[in-house]
């Protein structure tokens, strides 16, 4: 009897140990997973069966409530949010695709540009241009060209739905920290489709209206999108230099230094971060220090003091910003703004100057992304998430200039300075 009791106790201890190891491994993997480790699935292929939907969603919601601290500042009731989507799950979700679309809507409801689930999609590997609520093709890739699209085509309808209405209908599926960012991110996805591999576009070209049937490819077809060159520069005229910083990744720092050395002695310098949405704020600090005139704390951490370099810029500085400016680029913009050493021109930024982005995974294999910090304010009391940075001079690209290959925002600065393009 004693031997049997001993065996029973020993087995129970081993079971507890195994459970502890399993829980520890689960916590470590799901809380510390890097984005490089993310496994993406097409919606019809997710490793979650309909009978597991509720268990999987409950697990996702628990993790979001635990790690997404911004919901309080955004006035989101997590209980109410759960109830809304639990009801959808019960009454509307039948298939794997239904479940994935529900998750897209759930994460978009968290109102942060860094809240979303990872899914594969069918795509043309192209982001259009949004101007005054209208969608255009600009700098099109070979795939679109081979399928009948041309430069400056305007997309007037998608699958029979007017483009403006399509954007409004689909906004609920796309993340954004501000309403403007959500609209922008939705428009950027008119050439992506997580469900179907064919999309029908009505295109306005000069005085003609065309219908184009575009087969969308699996994302693997294109490989990694080339993207913009990290840093580009030119001298616009005898007195004005221009540097476009298109990412805050590691290579941008050295490339910026090289470009900066070629224009640093000019009396006017325009820095363009209108297409900058990736990278690290630490790299932004390194670049920013060449543009400061005095020491100041970094916007994300008051203990990090930025010190001007020995050859810091002494002329008049301008910064071009847009809705597509967010993340580390917004930190960079806030630092320059709080230096008092820059004039901002363009449109309000995306309102998502956050760090501490983490990747998580549900019990059944759905990967998702969350910001994990609480709301922060800069040293001069700028709210770092949920509010975009407003320019000193609000200038929007207009359609007439776009069709004539003129940069409305850049030319605003040049005209102000008495320069030309």
C-alpha cells in the first residue's frame, strides 16, 4: 500500500514538473517570439479548426488584455470588446476565413497601428498613392505594367465598388492609431486580397475608362519587396540641400552621414521622412544628433541625452512629414520639433511613435503583434501614441501637381525660400 502511494505521489510530482516546464516553455515562446519567427498562413490554411475557434479566440483575448496596456488610455472596455466578438464568433463565423476576418476586425478595433494578426495574402506587391481621397498608380512595378496598368492611372472602383466606398467598407479590417492612418492603411491594400486571387479594377486613364482583371499572386511569388533606397540626397539649387530618409534601419545611419557631408554647408536643408515607417528610434537618435544645436533628452526616454555632433547643421532646417510617417520616424520628428530647430511641412503623421512591440501566438498557432508599453509623453508633453504630429504648415499633395509630376509639399518650401524646382 505504501509503495503504491509512493508511486502515486512520485508520478504526481513528475506530472507537476512536466506541467511547469510546459507552461514555462509556452510563456517563453509566446511572449518573447521575434517577428522573424512568425509563421504566416493563408486564411483557408490556418491550423485552427472550427471546433477550436472559441478556445483560440479566448486565448488571444487573454493575451491582449494582459499585454496591450494602451487599451485603458484609449477608453476601450476589454469586456465589452470581448462580448461583441464572442457574439460574432457564435453567430457569424462558420469557416476559417470567417474566423481570420473576424480577427482582423478585432485587432483593428484596438486602434493602434501595431496591433494586427499575421496572415498571408494574394497580392500585386504594390502600394498605390492616396491623394485627396483618390487612389492612383505611381511608380508601378513590372507586374502591374504587364497586366495593363499605366503610370497615373486612377482606381475608380474595386470589384464593382467605388473606391471611396470600398475604403470606407474595409476600414474596419485595418489597423491605425488615428482615423486618418486607418484610412491610409486601408487604401494601401487595394492591391492585396487575403481571400481571393482575382480582383477587378475600373481605371480612369486620361479621358478613357478601362476595366482590368488582375490575377493576384501568392506573396511568395514576388519574394521580398525591394522598397525604397534607405537614404537619397540631392542639391536642389545653389542654396538648398535635400535628404530623404526612407527608413530608420541600421544602414540608414551611415548612408545619412555620407549624404549629410555633401550638403551640410548649404544654408537650407530639407529632410524628407514622408515614406519612413520602419526601423529603430536608436538609429533616429544617431541621425538627429547631426541636426541639433543643443543637448536635449530623447522623446522616448528622458534619461537618454542627445548631444549635437561636432559638425551639426547650422542652417535653416525643414522636415517633410506625412500620414505614412510613423514609428521611429515619428520619434525622430518629435525630437527635432522639441529642439525648436526645424519647420515641419506636410500632413499630420500616423500617430504611432511607439516602441516595445512584441509578437505573440495563440494556443492554436495564430501569430499577432502588440505594443506592450503604457502611454508615454515626450519631455515637452507630447502624447506619443494616438495623436499625429501636426506640421507647422499643413500642405497636401494635390492631384493636378501629381499628374504633372510636381511635388506640392516640396515646392511649397522651395517657393517660400524663393527657390525653384
